[in-house]
C-alpha cells in the first residue's frame, strides 16, 4: 500500500560558501536516498532550512543541479534562532510516496548534527 511519509535529515556545513552548502546538501540527500531506497520520482516535496549563518547559496540549487531534482517542489527557509541551538546546520524534510510505514523510515543525521536525534537502526 502506497502512502506519504516524511523523512528528516540534518548535517552541518563546514563553511558559509556556495561550494560547502552544495556539498553538504548533496551528501545529505544521497545518504537519505540510500538509507530509504526511493527514486526521485517518489519525492513530492522537499523543504530545506539552514541556520542564519548559512546564506551563501540555496540548498535547493544543489538538489536541482547536483542531484537532478528538477521536477521536485523545493523550498528553502531559515531555522528558528533558538539560544544555544546548533550553528552552521542544514536540515531537510522530504515528503515521499512510499510503501514504508513511518516507523520504517530512516532519518539521517550526520557530522555535527548526529546528536540532534537518535539514529534508528532501521527495519
């Protein structure tokens, strides 16, 4: 049975440059796709946020140019500025058509963002 699931991920970016943002975005999306086994055609929408210290490029540029996600609805925004929050952080929420149950989804947190959520071991 096909359903819609949300898949989350986060990573940190080494520096506020176009290249670093694109590299971090591509790496994070690649890890999420590999962990969950879906095709780009299954992605209904993708919402990126960055902390305000990351403004050299839109993560959506990397998804379109680097990953070929030209038919996916992509949106970028800034994360809330919570005191003590993780800086240089890129987050993503993917809305994906999938046969997986929400409990089977693997959310990916890498680099400095690993402590944001506990890593599931997968199905």
